[in-house]
C-alpha cells in the first residue's frame, strides 16, 4: 500500500486532478471581476462619475487590447449608454457573473463528489482485496468487527477528501488571495490589516488544532475497539450466558463508554475554543475596516465605492479562509486515519494476487502425486505440531490418518488443505509448491472439509453451491435498458479500479457438479445429500415452508393427487386414524378452536390474529352468534384449570410444553385476572380482559389438553359460525384469508398442511415421523421429490448458518466439499457432532460413492475411529507431531505397535 494518502490520491486521480485544477484557474477570472464590478456601479452610474450632465453617455463593452508585435486592436467598439442604462447594464453583468460563478462552483463540487466516491469505492475494494489475500495465520490476530468498521466507516472521510485534496487548496486559496489582492489594490493599509488577520488565522489556528487531531485519533481507536468488543459479545453470547458473566461484560462496556465520553468531552471543549478564537478574529476585521476605512473616506483618501468594494470583498475572504483551515484539519485527520488503515492492512506476506486470478483456460485434473517433504508446522506459541514429516500420497489412493488428540494429524490435514502454512519443508504437486498453485486449481481440484464450518447469510442452496461459484460462466439476458445500465456500471467500475464481473451472471459450474445445467442440477445434488444423510432434514424444512406457487407450478398443480395418494396409502396400511381431514361441515377435533372457526389461513403479515379480532365484521359475527359469551366462559374454565394445575410448578417444567395457550410467565397474570373477575359475567369484564380470556379458547384442542370443555353443541355452533363467516365475508377480508379447499393449493399454508389437508391425531405415537416417511415415498413415486427438495434448499440459514443445528452444518459442509468432485478430498474429522455409528455410516457411504463408475479420486481422511481405517488403502499414524507408523490395515493391525493399541 502507498504510505502517504496524498501520493495515493495523486497516483490514482492525476488526470482528473489536473483537469479540475485547470477549471479552478479559469474560474478565478469571473470571481475577480465580481469584486471590481460593485465599485464601478457605485462610482459610475450611482454617484454620477462620468455622467456630469443629463445627456452624458459612456461606452459599454468596449473590447480593445494591446497585442505585442501587432499593436492596439479594437475587437468591439461597444454601446453608448446613458446613466440609467449603464446602471442596468452593469447590474445585469453582475448578475451574470454571479450565475457564472455559481455554475463554476456547481461543476467543481459535482466533479469533486464523483471523484471522491470513485476513490472511496477504489480504496474499499482494495482493502477487501487485501483481506482476501491475508495469510491464514493473520486472521487469528484480528477481530472481524474491527476490520469491518475500518472498511465501512473509517475510510469514509477519505472519499470526501479525495475531491478536495488538491482542488480545495487551489480553489479556496485562489479565492482568498484574489479577495486579498483586490483589497490591497483598493487600499494598501486596509490590505495589510486583512493580511495580518489572515496570517494569524493561518498560523495559530492550525497549531491549536493539533490537539484536536490527537483527540480524534484516540476517539477513533476507542470506538473501533468498542466495535470489536461488541462483536465478541455477539459471537460469544452462549459462553456469557453459560458462565453468568453478563455483568462483567456490562462493566467492561461501561468502562469503554466512559473512556470514549471523556475523550469526546475534551474534544468538544477544545473544538469550540478553536471555533471561538477563529470567529473572533473574523469579526475583528470588519470593525477595523469600518473604523479605519471610514476615517480614510472622511479624509478623502478613499472613495465610497472603494470602501464598499473592500467590505464586499472581505465578506468573501473569511469563508474561503475558514474552509481552507478546515481543509488543513481534514487533511491531517484523514492522514492519521489513513496511517491507521495502512498499519492494519499492510500485512506481509500477502498472497500473490496472481494466485486468485480467473484462469484463461479450463482447469484440467490433477494427475500427479501430493508430495510432502520435511514438513514442519507450529502453532502461534511456537510449539511444534508436525515435526519433519515426509510422505507421498498418490492419485486415486485412499489414506486414513489416525492418532490421538494433539497428535498432529489435524494440523497435517490443515497443511494439505492450505489452511495453515508450513514453517519449513514444502507440499508440492508435480514439482510445484502447493502455496504457489493458483486457487483456480487448488479451490477446484482439492476439496477440504473440517469440523469448523461457516455459512454465509443466504439460502441453503446458495451455501451448498458456494464451492462451484468460481467465475461467471453464463451472461444474463438483459433487456436493452438493463444492458445499458450494466455498461454504465461496468464503465464506472473500471474508473474506480474495480473488476467488471457481473454478479447477476450464472456463476455455478454445473459440469463440475456432474450436471449439464440448472435443470438437472438437483439430480446431481441428491446423491451427495443422501450420502451425508441430510436429505430428510432438507425435506423437513420444505414441509414446514410455504410454497411459491408461481415457481413450483407442478407441485401446486398436483396437490390433489398427493392428498388422494396419501389417503390411499394410509388406508392400505391401516393408518386412517392418524390424520383427521378438514371438512367444511364438521368440526375437526385435532385442530384448535380458532382454526375450526376460521377454516383457512391468514396471509401474513398483512393479516394476523390481532387484526382479525379487531375487524368489525369479525366482532359483529361474534355478537350475532353468541360465541363471545361461549368462548369467554370456555376461556375462564381454561384459565382456572391451568392456574390450579400449574401455578406451583417451576417455569421449566415439561408440562408447560403441552400448553399452547399459556406460558409459565402468563400464570401470575391470569391468576390475578381470575381474582378480579370473580362474578364471571361477560358484561363485567373490560374489552382487554375479554380479549385475554377469549384468546385462551382459540388455542384449545380437546384431545391434547383434555379439560372436557368442548361439547357437541358448542362444536356445532362453531361450525355454524364458520359457515356464516365465509358466506358473508367482505371483500377486504376475503383477499387476506384463504379458505381451505380440497381441490386447491393453499398458498399461505405450509407444504405439510397442504398435503395433509387436516391435522395429525395427538393420540398416535410417532405419527409425525410415520407421516413424513410416507410423504417422502409419495414425492418420489409422483416424481415431485426434486421440487420438494428445491423448496427446502430455499431455507434461509441465517447469519453464519446459525438457524441450522451443529449436526446439519457439519453435514452441509461435507456435502459442499463432495459436490465439487475434486481429484483430492481432504476430510479433517468433519463430523464430530455426530455419534460414532452415524459417522462410520457416512464415511463408508462417501468413500463408496466417490469410487463409483471408474472414478477414484484421492481421499485423505482424519478418522476418529481407527477401526474404520480398514476401508482405506493406506494408514498414516501420527503421535506428538511425528509420523510413527505407515502401512495398510492388515500390516499395522498385526504389528505390535501403536496402531494395534488404538484398535484395542
């Protein structure tokens, strides 16, 4: 990186800076003329100088110049104007100069702004580029929140300063010198007074502002450290709660905030002291002008026009001067920030930029052996992890790496995956050092997976296919306008030193995954998902998701077939009682009272329970049918039963999991409410109290809660109210509520609800698991499995993939590596969250699938179970950083060595 910000700006914007400086130089001409014109207006047509009689005229716009070697040349003889005409003409010229100066400022400021934004874009991109090239060990020393804060916030002022770096001193200095020169021309002594004040402001104020710069630097550092600490709290929130250290963190944050407060308070005090002094000096000068200039005018040594022109010119002097001083402070402040950025991002050794370039040619397979020569690895403390290990791993060979914890096996696998760099020795392929190979080779032909997983915020599909997105392969089909916009953005990217890679292109390397395009990609993905045992998890995610019927048209169109097939399958297996279907004329005993009343789903977020309960039509229906009193009485019974049964239980008691209508925190609230409503009459309760009581009845399910509150009469009344609700439903409510229809897909309901078209009986043990198994088989039989899988793959995994379980994250991480179909697979104990039996099952399945159809990539697997090494061609046994044994399973298992001890 360039160490000086000024040199960095000049080297990247030299041509633009020269152009805008030329424009600034030209703008000084009308700026100077605007100072002289008021004097001509006052002395000429206003005071009558040159218009001694009523018919006197003067020449306007006479253009004549003395040119060397040519002599006097008249370009334009001008117009003869009387006193009034000359006043109007000069005033119009003054107005034109004002407009012209304003246009110059508009153009200069706009150009500066565009130049600054381009530079900000350039420096942010270059910093991100350097982050992508940091050596792996450096990420152990930095906090991600601090890096993000520097790139987002701390370089922001550098963009604004770029446009001002050379233009502002030229423009503001030129304006100040022009105004000062004009004052000196009018009167030498007034000019000297202005020059003296300017000198004091230019010397004293910048010196005083050095303290401001130091305080600003301290504020920046403490704010960045606070950002990093907050990031640590967010990442380690589980550790904080698990160790009861939340108050320790509060004390830490309060201390940091106190330090920031004291720094900022000192900063404000010093800042306003400097501002006071600067404003005082600026206001003293007009006082001197009025006193001394007025005295000279009374003595006849200064005419009124000159005095007015001097005062007018001085009005334009403090502004540029103040802005020039502010620019100098900004320059020093930005240089300090840039120095901090330079120190943070000037990391050595950086990964060579050529290693990450997009290759011009297709990447062929790796056919040479992976040769490890005298490899030594150490941790950050200098302790040896691997000590002078040499081994050769041939293509198509399967190698099991075993050893106790801390044996060096994991570190050895990390070195093979380029996660750590060797202290000495080398890893090479075909004579080329692994660290010098382009990532287009290692990132495609070598796959690495470990227990450390990270997923970017996005869909499960995006993260699964992440390892296939190396370069844009297919350009998007833009419309004419979109194509023009892309060309504009691409041109701007080039000017800012950014690449023109189009994010909207199709980046997925389908061939690498064994597919021909997006249409058969799921066919290639599915065996991988099955191998790591995550297909059922994705299917469950799909069943709990709503379906976009405009995308999954085939699935929505065959929902009736699915429902019919599910009923037939359950009937064949004598499972009819598992699901109670929805019937418009009957009460569904397995559904809540609210679901039975609504007999449909609400389109959220436009409609929810609170909005529906407040709707006039819904309230009128309750009054007409008398359900308000019935459900109020039912809610009272529920509240009394719940309070009586559960008020003595601890909040974490498992019984509370059965209560869908009340939480442990609600018990005291309802206990107090019941005491208040001792009369039990509907009329005695307020609107809010009625709502709280009736809400309990909406979530009641008789077979689940078993309070015996649903009589046949009440169920019939609810069904009758349901029919009345849908018969007269107003249009504004009808568009927000989808009624259950056995012949139609309900888009606002989950896929599970659509296929079931009913509710699972609570009395049936393992009913949900049996239903999901049947559904999975039906999706396959009806050729809809890929559609359902695609819905599950649209699940948002959250920040860092935290919406997935640890087991799901590790399975997905392994699947992402397998999907690349590389030549070398390195698996560094990737599934520790799974029990050993499931790990063994996945490992056997993965090795078997990778070596199908004549394909035999090299597989290097760090095993937790030494017995599983029997399925591998060769075994490497590590202990205390040394490779102590090597050979095949029969040899090592019969040999009285360390491997035999691990087996026992």
